C-alpha cells in the first residue's frame, strides 16, 4: 500500500472482535475475546493487525497506521522482505512496565502502564513512534539475515536505529503531524536526532556508533542493495572463531570497491563478535569405539520448579569428567517449546566449552526436537567428543517473545548452573539448577592403569 489514496484505506480499518458473528454494512464483525477483565479488540488495515486492550481505539489506529506506513516505506526505499501482515499486540495495565520488542519475523509487542504512555515524548518520556519504526527495522533485517550470531549488539541495534530513524521521516511524509494519537512534529525523533547524536563530542553509545557505520555502508552500496547483502551474508558459512574473514570475502565479492573494503577494515571490530576457540584440541571418535558403559553426570534433582527462556543468552551447566579419556556422548534437556504450533525451520545449538567458556565444538539440532505443551526430557545424541577435566555445556535457542524453548530448573540454587553464551562470561543462575545433564563414556583405548590427574 502506498500513496495518498492508500492512506485513506487504513483510516477506514475495522475495529472488531474476535470471532465472526455477522456482516454489518459489508464489514465483518468479530466476537469477544476476554483476557482477565479487559476485552481484546482488533484494529485492521491492509497489512497490519493490532490486537489491543486498555487503550483507546484512536491510539490503536495510530499505532497500526504508523506500522503500516513504516512497512510501506521500508519496502519502497530498500526493497526489503517484510511480511504481508505485521501483528502488533498492545496491552495496558498498571502491573507491567513499558516494553517494546519484536520476534524478528512478523510480530511486535508493546506493553504499557497507562494510556498516557502513548503521549508525545515531551509529555511521556517514551519514543513510541520511533520505537515502532525501530522494530520494523529489526524485522527488515532479521527475516533475511536469520543466522547472525556473529553480530554485535552495536551492529543489530545500530541497524534498527539507522533504519528506524529514516522510517520516522518517511512516515511523517506519508501521515504528517496527525499520524500520531497525540499530534506533534515527530521528525525531531528521526534523522535529525540521529545526526545530532553523531555530532556529539565524547564517547558515543555503541548503538549510535553502529548506526553511523550502517549509514556509511548504505551510502556506498545503495539502499536497494541492503537485502542483497543480507541474503549473501545469510548464505555465508561463518566460523565463529573468525567470522570476519568469511563476511569480508562475501562483501568484497559482491562489491569490488576499494572504499567498501576500507569501510569493512574499520567497521569489523565494532560489528563482529569473535568467539575464541579453546586451546583444548577437538578429538572425536566413532560410537563403536566407545566402551559403551556410559556414566550419567547430573547436578539437578530432576524435579522441575520453574522454567525460563532467556533472550540474548543461553543455559549453561559446568561439569567435571571422572578422569582422562572421557567423551561426551549425550545431552539431555528438560523443556518445552512455545510459539506457533509449527516449529520454526531453524536449529538450536549445544556447545561444548572449556572451563573458560571458549568453544571446543558446536552441535546443532532442529527446533522440532522440542514439542509444545507439557515439558519433557529431550535426548540429544552427540558424536563422541573428548572433554577436558572441567568443561561447560551451553544450550542456546536464540529465543524471541514468540519463539523459543522454556528450559526447566529445580528449586536448588547451589549447583553449577549459569546463563550466557560461549565466548562471553557466564553468570551464575541463582534460581536453581537447569535440568540439563549429560552422559560420558570412555574410549576403548583408554589406559585403565593411568592415574587420574
């Protein structure tokens, strides 16, 4: 949807309830869905659906209209892949804090304390309109560039800040002051603010720095090349211990330009996260080479007392081997998947790390291994891989608000469970022990007379 005539369409969007009960004046009316004491209402336009409770119809229409205009602008200018329908979920009550996030695919979630949180920033202190454009920027990247574990916070948030700021300007061109429920000239929240941040003296925030780097690159390759580059990087096989080498090769292969190569040389250290490899050498064996006398190593009590999904982090447990020549052969995780009934066509990762959190070896498994509903034990076979005396097993689902796995934990908090990701410092998990345990086995060539170190 684009152009002035299209804007009239979303202003006529249906405020509806949630099951079909009839037709009135040619408009489909949908029935009542109750959550707690509030009624969930629906606002629709050509490409946006807003489900909301606790705010006014005019506020829901403003939210939907901004997302609609931002979606159209992003497609028109950058040619990015955005969903046919973006769903925005808005809840408002005094029991929650203000949050705005996306699943990176087709959903945006906004939680508010009160209706006044949607007032202009000078009154509320909250940049809602910019925030919605920021999340559209995330979706524009994440739908294409799904495998981005190499990407720093400055790279991911910097991109959304850069694109979101430009989308604010383009939304204003489409909707004007009246595009927001508390009308104001929100161009002050767009590239004007971004460029002012770039001119500031002193140490800049990583997000601002990242946005400037993306601005420089897009200036070199052109707006419409953004999805081309994201697709190429998605198809690039990246070594987590040196991701920059492969990413650079793809970039300069697409654009044989000395200026772009020079840009990468200056940007790589700020946009790319390196996960150092362990000095412990990778040694694997065939299953038939094992003694087939597995030993289970368990720190949890087997009694689920809670469950967690941790965005931007993972679940880790530290173990010790009984001695030398022991191999990891199996990992067991107690949990359940949440989100859409059909599992995402993505993998999660189990990483064997040394005691310092450096990667020894990484294993991938399809999300479909975990079912929705009641948590259960999921067994993950491992190609026998030798472990050091002390090591960490990390499980990373790369979750979002609408896609992930709840991992169970017990009520005892005295075990070696932690949160974090390989290559970064693990933090102790104080709420219990993850229900993650392992099996070890010895190689047939192990010397039974060799003393344990």
